[in-house]
C-alpha cells in the first residue's frame, strides 16, 4: 500500500484501508419474504465485511423484527457465535407489549450481545412515542443505551416531530435516526445539531443528490453515523457516497469510525474498537 496516495485513491483501488476501519451501526440479517438478499447469513456477512474493512456490524435480525414469537434469539445466538464481528440491538415490537416487557427485562442477561434497542415504527405502525415503547426508552435513558430508529420524512410513526419528542423526554438515550428522516434531511440535521443525544445515519442517502452534504454541513460530521442496512445494500455503495460527497477526509473518518467508536465504547471491549494505524 502506498500511503502517499490520497484517501480517495487508496479506497477506490483497494476497497478497504488499514488506517480506516468501518463500523456499520445499521444492519439486519437473515432472509425476508419477498426480497432477494444473497449475502444474508452471518458467514456471508462476515465475508462482505472483510472486503470493505468493516470491523463491527451492529444489527437486528429480520426474524426478530417480523416474527414476534422468535423474539431476540437470533440476535443472541449470532453475536455469541461471532463476538468479534457483531453486536445487536434488542428488537422491540410494541404490537406485543408483553414481549416488549420480556425483552427489556432480559436485556441485562445479554450485555455481551446488546448495545441498545431497535424500533421499526413505520413497519410496526405504532409511533415511537407510544407508551408501549416506554419500557425500552426508560431503560435506554437510564443507562445511556443506543436506540436505532427507522425514521422517515412525513411519517406519523417516526417523523422529525416524534423524534424531537423522544429526544426531549429521554435526553440520555443515544438516538440514531436510521435513514435520517429520509427526504426531510434538513429537519434531521437540525435535530442532530440541536440535541446532543441525536445522530443522523446514512442508509438511504443515495436516493437524493446532496443529502450527505446537508447532514455534514448542518449537523457536523461528529453527528453522522455510518450505516448501510446490510444485507440490503453493499457497504461500498455508502463508502462511495462519502468519497463522492463534498466533505473532508476528517469528516469521512468521523463518519466511518470515530463517532461509532465513541458511541460503542461503554458497551464493547476496547480491543474491538482498536484502531492501530489511524
Ligand atoms: Zn434497517
């Protein structure tokens, strides 16, 4: 590797950089009805991660989110099988309040697995502010856990106004706005800029030219998190979005690893966050 070449050149040539680990904080896993996801097993995902230099993926299994009686077992099993590659969000489905209570109550038995919670409100059709989500929010708030939300512009379940309510009510929960309120990029960036506990996330920025620049210019690159919805999308789609955006290499490093390392530090052993050459 010729390190005198630019960050861009090296990434395009080699597909990964030793001095730039990647942390993907928005992942899923497993097949899903109606979708062709050719690399959705843990083994295939580990291989895909190696190609792009992804050090750690934080995910929530499709079965957990879509099949309540499966609950969080696939998350727990996978992380315990591949502890050097994965951590999980405890998936919450407020259509099943009893299960939410069980998931929250058993969270501490899986501290080696979880870094926080995942809510998929547009799919579950219950607002993030609904009292049925409160046990998860309260635990996240009490312990500074991460909460990965699916957020979407104009949504009555997880749009910007509802994120604002949660950020206000639970100021110690670290809120990752998955999809950054897609289409309402300015509002998402404004929330991340205003609230210390709110972060933008990249998945779906490819839909709009200029979205990365809006997030970085308005929120600051310290408030933007790398995520891909893997195995839905290729890591290089989103690494490419950062390489092609009008932002600095320092911004890219913040988004690809520095912010994630800071957020994960309380929950993950330091050796998983090590960055030897950066
Ligand atoms: Zn997702």
